[in-house]
């Protein structure tokens, strides 16, 4: 009898173990991802799948790059879903297809050598209601899309290509003369001033029907079909999904943004190579919008716009949604070309909070750490912890807070004017439309070869609040500028500024500077300016001849500066 019970026990245990092994095709998140995290962060739930797999080739797919396999992908996904979940295998080959809709309990797995290439035929992408750039709008359906799906993944080592060159307008100023001539000879339509190329006449009409480049607001919704080619989709759209994993593949050449999780939770983005041409309009890498409980680690980005960007809706649409991006860890990522390495905004009207960013490297990125917003947004960005960031050859600002963002690229393009984002000193009433940035902590920051060490700027009516920069080495042409900021702490910060003062403070208060070192360059190292400036504290030990190394503006209040 004992032997019988023992056998039953062993068989049961073996069955449980087998079940666990079959369900566990997904590598767990290692504990070190959660180590050193300052925020209260729940463990992110990964998807899991039964050990069941089908190949798209079993449903008639042909990997020759010529036959369209949209139906085969759909049938393979349906087969897996109806059986209770599993993997849809994409083997080696070039698999041309229209849109792919992911459904619950599906893992789209790209084997080595697999290239999923999305069709250039705009008719494959019907118009759908969605959200883009934080606004409720209509766009073409995304090449990869999921709505209210649970337990989904895209894994493997293959490549997903959105054929974005078929969709994107291109500015002449972003190309060499040879590249531009080749593009124009390929077909398409030029803008009236000959400075922008459009793939079709519909695309051009969409551009001329818009005041903000991306959402046609000068025509009615009934007319959107006439500008359909202009309504470029994000490549991967995951809306209201739960337990999402993207692990391993290369995502490249997206029509607009590359990867866009929206209003989703338990999202893991890891081990990806995210690429777009540097000239790609709206060629963001990852836009995490109104999501909670997410991990972003071990990825590489080389894109045409912002790399890792957190958003939560724009203006009234974002405030009505009221869903912040929250509880996110960003670790061990490398960014090459991008407008910003780690970015918050500008569409942050629902808020961004409880974020940890560490151990990232930005190489030649236009801006390293980029925070942007403007009057009208509303929303609160708070409790952001950033540490151990290395940056090199940042052409503009290693750290930038800009509350007058108007859409300009960090490196101005031919059709952009710095005056569009000029600071307006007029104080306007604080309302729900006033953005707030507060409680942002940065430490162990190293940047060499930058244009500007750091730029902190709030609004005259709503200061940038409680920002701390500690243990930083910033080597740049220009030093640190502080405007409309309340509660800035600079501790153990070394600035090597080639052309300007190491630190300039204007119309700010409660600024505490200690352990501040700088190199002499013929300019006054520290300047304190502005009639609204108050409670600025410097450490006498940081200066050899403080009366010569610190200058005060003529309109500075008498007791605004304190030397301890």
C-alpha cells in the first residue's frame, strides 16, 4: 500500500513539474533588476504560455518576401488561441504581411533569421480610432496591434520591419544632396516650397490640413479618408493590455513611433534592438503612455526621435483620461542617436510618477535626460530617481528641463526657430492646465563633450520644484543655467565649462550649492541674477577668491545670496 501511495505521489509530482516546465518558456526577471530601487515597486507579472506551438508555414505562409502572408498569421494565431494559448513560430525567411493582431495567450516567436516585413500597401491598413501624441484621434491600424489582450509576448531573435520609408514624409534638411535627389527621383510629391517630400498626394494633403504636423485638425473626421496616407500608425500598438513581454527581436523602420504600450500594465521590455533612421519623422523608440508596473532593461536604441519616452496624454484628453505612467524601472539601456535618451513629456497631462532610471549610457544623443512640457498641459511629474548615467558627445544639453516646449528638435532643423520656444516672463494664473515637475533626484551623472552641462527651467508662475543633482561631472561648452526653480540642490557637482560661467542662477529661490568645483575659463564662475531671486546659498569653501568668482546682478535683492 505504501509503495502504491509513493508511486501516486511521484506521478503527481512529475505531472506538476512537467506542467511548470511546459508553462515556463519565459525567462524570469532576475532579482537584481529590483535592487537599489527607491520607489515602492510591485513585482511585475510576466506572461506564461503552455508548451504548444504552431508555425505560420503550416498555414500556407511563404517566406520569399513576395507573397503576402496576412491570412496565414491570422490563422496561426487563431489556432493557438482556440487551443488555449502557446507560441506562433515565425521561422527563417522574409515574411511579407499586412497587420498582425495579437490575441490573449499568444507568444509571437521569431526564430533566428526571421524577418517580418510589413506591406507598403496603404490599403492593408484601415482607419481606426486610437490615441496618438496624447490625443484621441483616428489613424491607420498599426502593423502589430492588440486591444484588451492579456498574456501576450513577442520573443525570439528575428527582425520586425515596419517599412516606414513608405509612409514617412522627409525634410530636405535632414538628408545629403545625394540622398535627397535619389528620394525625389523615386516618386512621391514635394511640398510647395520644395523642402519636404511626401510619399503620395494624400500624404501631402494631410500635412496641409494640420496645424500641428500629425493630427489633421483643419478638416472634418468625415474627410479623413482623403488624407489616409498621412495618418501614419505606430508600429506596435498595445492598448489596455495586461502581462506584456517584448524580449529579444529587433524592431525597426516604423511608420511613426516604434513601440507604444498605452494604458497597459505589467509590461516588460527587454533585450531589444530598436532602430530607426536618424531622419525619421516621429521615429521614437519606445513611448510608454499611461502604463503602470513596467520594466525596461538591457535594450539598445538608435532612432530618429526620443528613445525611451514616458507620456500620459495631451492637454484635456490626457487630463480626462487621468492615467499616469507610474511604477517603472529603467536599467542597463544604451542609446545612440535620439532626440533624448530618457525623456518625460511633452504629453504628460495625466502625470508621471514613481520612476527609477539607472545604469544607462547615452552616446551622441541630442539630449541626455530630457524633461519637456508647456502651458496648457497640466499634469504632475514627480518622484523620479535617476542614477549612474554616463553620457558622451551630447551636442546640446546633458540635462534639460524645458517648460516652454513647442515641438522643436534639440538640434534645430531648417524649418524651426528657437524663438518658438522662447521663455515668456509674463506670469499667468495657475490652473489645472499648469504642468508641475517636482521631487526629481539625480546622482552619479557623468557627461563629457556636451554642448551644455545642464539647463533647469520652470515656469514663472510654477517653478521647477525640489530637484537634486549630486555627485556629477559635467564637461561642456556651456555651464549650468537655472531659471524659475525652487529648491534646487547641487551637491558635489563638478563643472568644466569651456565658454561660459559654470553656474548662472536667475529668478530662482532656495538653491543650495555645496562641494561645487569648476575650472577657470576667463568668465565669472558663478552668477546670481534676477529681481525675484531669493535664498541662494553657496559654500565659501568652494571658492578661493569669492568676491571675484561670484557676481551679483544689479537688480538682485540685497539679502538674496548667503555665503556660509
